[in-house]
């Protein structure tokens, strides 16, 4: 059974940083690409970053270029999102995502709030 559990969100001031983690279980982590999405208030869920199974970044949203870094530790079965120079538009719920064949798996998300 696939489990994705995000953590690391919180309240941060503009210009600040956060590191999100997604602990996984129930599948072979090292064989699967992973993604981070976010859902801002009043907006559609947006793909932020995607990483290959071996750690190559394969997609970056224009809105986070130069500020966010996706990475993974295959030994720990954990996905990360390093977020720097945060601004109020980065506020939202951040989700870890796995696509295996036709099936999508989502975590419950972690709230990131950027506010002065």
C-alpha cells in the first residue's frame, strides 16, 4: 500500500526558506519519478517540480525557477523540496505525488504560508 507523508511546512516571512520532505513507503522508491504539486487558495493545483528516479530534475515551473530545488534520497525513500526566497504567491498546500501507470497517489499535503 502506497503511503506518501509530507512534512516541513509552516509560516515563513517573505524572503525566507523552508525544506519540505515526503516520506514514502509501499513501493520501490528508487524506480519511480516523483513530483511536488501545490494548491494555492482560489487556484488550480499546479505542478511545481518533477524528478526522475535517479535524481534528475525533469520539470520546473516558471514560477519557482531559481528558487526551488527538488531532490531525493533513495536510501531513505524520501523526496525533498528546498524552497528559498519565498514570496506570498508561494502560499498553499504542497503535495507529494507519484504516478504509477494509470494510478495517481497523493499525500495529504503540508501547508506553507508566506506572510509578513
